[in-house]
């Protein structure tokens, strides 16, 4: 299904923007990493990091690593966290609201697997609720292949403007609009907005009034 996906050319300065901002972000947040490691470990003694296989540009598959925010075993079923998800730990809620759980993905950006801005990196085999209420894989939702023409993003239009439990079709539509309209200054504005949401600790309230 993903073998014939042709990557879409990126704006000229998109990759340099990713590298510069990700490098600065890594340096500025480096003092926080040991604190986050301790906080996650002390919470319940489980693993500090969570790894998952995600779809990348051109239908490739790469591994995403994040600070663990769910109870041990909470990610056994590949499904996205929902509002007030009981699997999320107390430390995890703080990390998610500020976006600090995503810090390890800076390394994926520097490797070139991801971009700062783009469609969310979807988990391989993740199951969501379809329009008729039945379970459906992301791979079977219309627009899935078109999203894979660009690098997945740490943040993006759908991530910022839509609730996490919005229908996949609605998220994909927002992603496709980004893909067609992407630009250097558009990315800069979305990066700035993402930082503003993180500083306010409002990621769990996205989709509401910012």
C-alpha cells in the first residue's frame, strides 16, 4: 500500500529550519532531561522511555521515542490516548500538557525522520473509531497515503487546532491542507504557536480557545 508513495518536495528552507531550531531546542532543554528521567522513574518504577513504530515520509517506518506518560502496560494496545484517559499517570499528565514528553523526538528531527511541523506521525497498526463507530486502522482511512508524502511533524495544524479525539477523517483533511499550503513562514508561525501552547501547559486543551 505504501510502496508507490512519491515524497513531495519540501520548501527550500524547511530542513535547515528543522535542524537549527531542533539543535537550539536540544541545548536549551538539556538540563531538564535528567529531571524528567527521575520524575518518570520515581512515579512507578517503570521504564523511562516509550518506543513505538511510526509511519514516515514515503511510507518508511521509523521508531519514535518519548518520555513514558502511561502506566506500565498502558500502551499494550495500539490506540491513541483520549481525554481523561485512565492509563495516563500523574507525571504523564504534566508532561503531556506541556509537551515535554515529546522532547526525545528532537533526535528524530535531527536524524531526518521527522520535521518540526507536519502531519502527526501515526503508529503502525493503530486502531481508531471510524465514521460508523466501528474500529478501523489509520491505513484504511482515506487520505492516509497522501499524508505520507511529507515528513511527519512534532507539531502541526491538526495537532494544534483539533482535539485529540477528533475523527481521523477531520484530522487528515487538516493535514492535507497543510501539505498543499506548506511554506517556510507558515512553519515558523506554527512553531511559535506550539511553543506558546507548551509554555502555557495547554496541549491537553488544544482544539479549544487558544
